[in-house]
């Protein structure tokens, strides 16, 4: 709820005219409570989760050679009904855990000082805060994820997320309810440390989810802007973690690669990549193709 009765009052308080984006925000949010604005996150979560993985569902169902060559584990194919089942399982979890958690967690948002008022943050401010959120989340998630790979953590909680040894976009938030709750901490830590505007918070939750869907997509396309993000792990990086499964002590980080590099938990992955490169060179030499997956290594 904005503390101005008219747009002119808002301009007077700011000492300047509102920008186009601020006018839009004023018109949309002036009479809405902060709690209602915060709850938009539930809608965005449902929306992003329902829409962002759809291109991968189409690609997986098409089974066309032009896309299949980018599939990381080509020997694992999920049927359309299997993908729908994964979607339904996650949606059930959203309704039972994530939605209610959002509804009751508003006091924490108020406490850390996420604001809804004017002026709106600049693009640079939003970008800087998002970078901080991603880095804080990545670091904290790394250690929690590593803990979840201890015997107790894996058997009691994390095993569920690893049911998909060749992940798909819909499987990104597929996890035990306790894991969903625990991983809420790294997601909230960044905004708690560097609180920003509600719009930045919405963007953060949506982008983090899109990133998780991308890294679980099962496809490593050579195009896409994420290839230009320094230290970004991507689909191939996290797919390897799922491929190895319970025994995995490699690639714990959720977004970037530097934590695994610093703490020496990417050695298995780097070794496999080296073997794959060697194998591809040999296959190229002998005129064969389709040797670029971990699965081919396993059958060797
Ligand atoms: Zn794991
Ligand atoms: Zn995963």
C-alpha cells in the first residue's frame, strides 16, 4: 500500500515526476496491501513452473535428431505421461508446502525490510542485488546440499530429488518436503542480507526457478545467453550430479562452478569430461558418432 492519495502527491514526495515504470507501479500497487503483493510470488512460482519447462517437454516428445544430439543422457527417454506425473507431484508439493509457507512467511519479509514503495530501484540496483542473491544462494546451497549427501541426509531426505537420474525441467523442484523447506533458507538469505524492492524479490524467485529448470532440463544446447555467464554450471554440470546419484561427491553447487572448484568437489566431473573428450576424439578418428554422454562411458 503506497502512502500517497494521488499520483501528484507521490510526485511531490519524490520531488520529480514519476517515471513510466513508477507510474505503472503506482497504478497497480497503490491500493494493494504489502501482504497481497508479497503473495504474488505464489502465482509467479506456479506460472514459471508450469510454463518454463514446456519447450523441453516438446523437445523430449518430438525425438528429433536435431535436438537429440544435445541430450545429455540420450539413453534415458521419459514418456509424456511420465513428465505429466512429475508435474503433478511437484504441483501437489507446491499446494501443500510452498504455497502455505509463502502465506505465513510475510513477517520475515517485513522484518528484513523488503519495500513496496517509491522510488523504484534502478536497473543497475536490481542487477547488483540479483547477483548478490545468486552468489549467497549458491554458496549456502552448496553446503546444505553437501550435507544432504551424508548417509542420513540422503536416505531420509535428498534421495527423493535423486529419483530422476536423468533430470527433466519439471524435476527441478521435485524433492522431499523437508528439502523444499530447508532450501528456502538459502533463497531467502540474499534478500535478508541486501533487502531490496518487492519487484526485485519477485524477479529473484522467478529467475532462480528458471535457472533450476534450465540446469535440470537434460539438454545442453550450445546457444543461449547462460553460456556467457562466468562460472555458470548449467545443465551438463548438474546432470552429472544426478547421473552419479547417491554416490555423488561431485558438483554440489546449484548455480556456479566455483564452490566445487574451491573445495575440490568437481574432480569426478572433470575426470569424466576428460575421458569423454578423449573418447570423442577417438570416435571422430574412426568416423563414428554419438559418443558425447556419460552413459557411453559407463557401457565402455
Ligand atoms: Zn544431490
Ligand atoms: Zn538436482
